[in-house]
């Protein structure tokens, strides 16, 4: 038995086909974004980063006009293709979310030679492992949505402190 499939949504300009149409359901290999710039600023929730350079590095495009993150997320922010950066440069920023706030991890101004994903890989891997470990012991607000654009405008470096212990957060619910 076969079922009719809905027609695919028109792709967003500047994003690879895997990143279009499915919101959080579609994975994109971050390396595939290296050769192109999105037409609009884009948030990527990193879902997996494994192994040495050239290995798995996947993300979901965070959908919507008000992209949201949740406690423990590690995200990359890419500016639109028409940025005021000097010709041949790209800005990339890594962020994480904890306890209802966005936290800057690192920011780069890199040559736009298609190699930026591998240049940010180690920092993103460190942020992901740190948030995983913290999430095992502290409540990061995994169920609390954070408006990424608004939160990054008010962001301060460092974790909000004190974070409640995971067991305290579970009993408070």
C-alpha cells in the first residue's frame, strides 16, 4: 500500500536542500554549509559531532522567525550572505543555552574558504560534552524555551549561577 506524499516546500535560498522544509526534522551536515551563506541569519542546533576532522558534524536548522533554544543546546549562528564583513571573511558564533539564558561560547572571523566548520569543530565538541556533563548533575532548563535573538542581545559570558541540582529540579516539578 502506498500513500500520497505532500509536495515539498520550496527551499529557502542559500541553504542546502537537507535543511529546508522540515524544520527540526531535517539534519544538515554542517560542512555542506561551508561553501554557501544563508540568505538570512540562521541558527543551527548542533546534534552530533564525532571523531576527528572530517567526521560527523550535523545540525538542525532552528526554524521560525523567533528561533528558540532549550537548556543544554549548543548552537551555531551564521550571519546572512550579505554581511558587512570584509570580502572573503565569515562570522561564526557558538552559543549554548542554560537556565533560560543564551551563553556565548566563542566567535570567529574566519576566511570564507569553506573550511570554517573544521576550524570551529573542537570548540563545539567541547561545549557539547560540557553541557552533557552539566546536564547530568544540574538543571539546565531543558523544557524552557529561550528566544535566541532576544537572549543573545542581553547575553553575558559564563553560566548563570547557582544552577539547581538536577534532583532538586525534578522534585520541584
